[in-house]
C-alpha cells in the first residue's frame, strides 16, 4: 500500500469516527455530557468548549442563572487517527436554571365521593407562586376517619405540602351517587386512508410521494440492527443505526417503531402498495423472531421486545435519572404503536399477537408496583417520559376486551398533569410539551373506553389552554421543547420554537376531540397547524426522509432537516406526510363533513357515494369544486367555513348561485344527490395577527397561510406604518401565493427551504 493509499485509509477512518460521534440530545442540556475520548475505530478524540463558563472541555455543565437565558455553546471535537485529523462542531444549548419560586397561595381541593366509599385524594395540589404562575406541589394528607364518609354531607381533610410545609385543604362532598360517567361514543368518524386519495400534483400529494419514495429506499435490516443485537442474532451485514438510534444510545429502537407506523400509514394511504406491504411483513416477521428469542434469554421475561435488554426498566424502578437511562417506556410505546398500526391499518395479525405479548409484559411488571412508585417514576424528567403508553394500551383493550390492558393504561395516569387540567388550571409553564401531549391523547382514549368525565374535561381544558395561550401563529408549541407561561409568545421567538413532534401529537389530539364534539374550532386549529407547520417540515427538494426538529421563528431563521440523527421528530416525520387525508372528511350516519380544502377523492362505500374535490387558485382566493356522484341518495353535506374567510363564501350548486343554510360555522346543504357539482368561492385576504404579550409584534397571513419574509437580517424587520397601510402596500409577486413589499419577498413557509426567513415583524404604529 503506497503513501497516498495509507493517507486515504487514515482519513477514511478518522471521518468514520468523526461522523459516528454521539453525545446525546444537545437541544435541551441540563446535565453533564459524557464525551468519548476514543472513536469506534480507534481514533483519539479531544474536546474544546468555546464557552467554558457554561460547558467545560470535559463536558461538565454549569447552567446560566435564571433570567440570563439559555446559552448555545460550540463544542469542537478533534478526531485524530495516525496523524490524520478532522474537526466536528456541535452546538450545545445549555438551559438556564429554573427559578426558585416561592409559594403564595395553595388552592383547595374539592372531592366528590359516594357514601361508604373512601375519597381518593390527589397526590398533588395546585399552588400560585410569587411570579403569578401556577404549578403543582406534592402533598401528604392526614388520615380520614371512616365515619366521615359513611353518610352524606361535607367534611374537610388537612394536608401538608412536602416541599414547603404549607398547609393544604381537601373539601369532600359525600353524596348518594358519585358516578361521573357520561356518553362516550364518538359523534362523527373520520374516513380511513383507503377511502381518501390525495391529488398527486398538489403540495400535499407531492410531500406524501416523497415520503413514499424514501420509505421504499430504507434498509430494513438496518432498522432491525439493534433488535437483532439485543437478541444475539445475526445482523445480516447491516450497518448500525445512527444518532438517537446508535448502538451506544439509550433511546435506540424508537425510530424502528415509527418506521412500522409509517409503513402501515403508507400502505393505507396508497390503497395497498404491495412493495410497502412486503417491507412491513418482513419487519414484523423478523421482530417476531427477536421477541421469541428474547423470551428464552437470561434476564428477559416472556413477551418482551426492545432494541436493548430490560435493564433500563429495572433502573427506572430504582428512580435512575437521565442520561443513565433514556425514557424506556417512551421507546416501548413507539414499538407497540407501530405493531398496532400494522394490524389496524394493514391487517397484519402477527403484529397484533406481538403487541398483546408486550401488553401482558407491561401489565405483569407495573401491577407489582404501588401507585406511589409509579407516580415517582413518571415524575422523573426524561427518564420517566412514557409517550402514549396509556393510549396504545387502551387501544389494545378496545380490540381485545382484555381488561388487564385497561388497568395497565391507568397505571400511567400522571397526577401532576391530569389533576390541574381537570381543575382547569394552567400549570403548563416549564413543562415538557411533547412529554405531556401524548398523555392527554391517552386520557381521551380512556374516556372513549369507559366514559369517565374527569378524563374528558381534563383533555378539553388542556386543548384550550395550549391552542389559545401557548401556540405560535403556525400552530406549533413549545420553546426548547418546553411550554412557557401562558401568553408568552413574543418573548420566546428563538431558533428552538415549535418542536415538530408536539404538532404531530396536537393534531392527533385535535382529530380525536373533533370526533366527540364536531366543532369547527378544532378544525380551524388543525388546518392552521397542518398547512403552516407540518407541511413545512420536510425538504421538498429531495426524498431524504428528513424533518425539522424545531421550526425556528427568530428573525433570520433557517430550517435544518434532520436526516441522520434519528431524533424523535425524525421519527414522527416518517409518519406525518401520510396523514394529510385523514381529517379532510368525516361522517355520521346521515351527514358528510368537509373540513379541509385539500384536493382529493373520497369513496363513501356504505352509501355508494364518491366525492372529488378540485382546487382552482385565483388572484383573490380559491375556488373549490366538489363533484358528487351518488345514486339518488339523500344526505347533508356540511362545509366548514374557515376562520380566515373574512367575507361570505359564495356557493353554487350545478352553476346556480344559492343562499345556503349556515349553522355552527358550517355551510349545510341537504338534498338528494345524484350527479351534482358544488362550488365554493373562497376569498383570501391579507391580515395581521398580534402576539398576546407585545401588540407591536405581528405575523402576516393570506387565507390559511402564514407568510414568511425571505430576508438575511437577524433583527426584526420593522415597518414604520400601521396594519392598514401594510396591507395596502403589499403587492402580488411572481410565484403562487407570493407577495412583495419594499423589495422583500413573502411566501408560505412550506415553500421556503434554504433561505433565511422572518415570520414575525415589528410595527411602530
């Protein structure tokens, strides 16, 4: 081997070791980093922090004091192999310290119980702090004498807050009846994917097709790599997974779960793509083999399946914190949800059998722990994150009617979240957004199972809090993954806003709530978030499977697409673009609901009805045409009136202008349908929306689309005039939905890829 070949070999090894460095989730760092000194192939790694005040060269973290703000610290790795060196720079966001708030008020707890039944008291109470915010605090209650709840009446139980010594009070009402259950059958149902087809030549259809192309290119054996290693099976020559799924990462396996869901969604959305089905069937068969083998290995129990051993679950029960472990039940949820999706959406019966075995494993394990143990586990930041375990277990119960799964779902009740939400008190500030949204999806699923009113009220209250007081103009929520105090939007316009996972789950929650209460406010939020966040998260230039982790909203932001890190948002990103059609149309027995104006075709097989939706864009809005083909079938079609339709929508039936009935935000047309055409002429208008905490900071909308200004500057673009003049000065520009003002181009966020952009603007008048 000559010198040049030796040099290239050394450079190749150095690059491989450089590319494979993994040091955890660097977006929200509050604990010391574990920095490797040796690469996988023997390279030496030296580290240099560019701001040692907050991050040392050895990875020790010193969080900024509260009020200083988070710090982004460049951390440089120098990788050297036999004299050949490469450098790689990581951006580490070190979170500021939490504020040590002082309690100024403890809210009383009100409990209803039936005579003869001991009242069940919450383990937390809501308190008000000196900042004006509300949080929860753990409480210990005094014993209650049995005679207090043997007959009707009211009595009080005293308690003490564990952290501060403040007194708490529970006011207990004893009644003859206390069963708070309500009707829990959905009122409307979404059409499944095989009933709806997207038009391929729209932005939505194109995004789905890029995702399909990517899924077909994925190496299934690589997705199986960690599972086969855990089961001591041959990896069949596959390369290891990378990023959050790297062999050394404690979250490995979560992407494979999302991949299963994506395959199932793709199969459903495409009407049964056989190549996708072949990949899915192969994945299920090979994971089934891993599950069977694991059951025979020392230290494993019957039915377990993961990309690692049961050690993380053992450590969680010992209250081990992150990063020693990383959310084992979160990863398990992705696997179980993927299996159940393969069964419900694509009919793979083996996937259901595997999920049942995992459900049995969870029930056996958690049923041996006390409620206090479980609550302590779920309260652990990151380590105790469990995704939607309560949702997937309830779904398993609804399929099998095995009540063990319903009991297991309730083991994940998180009082720290559920209690204040039930009380309609916003305690979300500084809570991890995407850790808690899936828990509310699970609470709604538990309501569907048995009709417990408390679950439903908690979910509804949560949804209103989030969408009204915590959402950016694109519908996304959270900054550095965390909810902030209610109404704090302008104060948190950074490069780490609107985590994609959170919007994925908020849309899921919104769709399920709409099923129980078909109000247009749910679909107004759904449309806003789908068009302006989810659609904007993928790279429209290449079918690379990448997704934004955050959607940055700071002035002069630029998107970053995660293609190799295998983050949580990469996982949900695999699924997102196969879900556009799932909320366009809903139905009950006699009515069709049209909620989204996305070109598509619907087959309502039960009624023998087909509906084709077409879109024609004009200078001042859209005309949406519906071609209804039915065999003289009488039913009502209800078309949602969007929140952005400032003037009345013109409606035509078979080219004749009509005055339709309008009720509850819907245009309602009831008639006997045969071969008919409905035309909705929807005006678009420019409008501005102010942030709740600073009336000078505004965003720009045109119809349903939030417009971004393409501009390199990193300071706010300031307009020296008011809203009316701003709208009057805007001019249409070349390009669909594009405008210009003073030489600055505006376009919907989904159309922007590599350019720097501004989503919020400052107005001086």
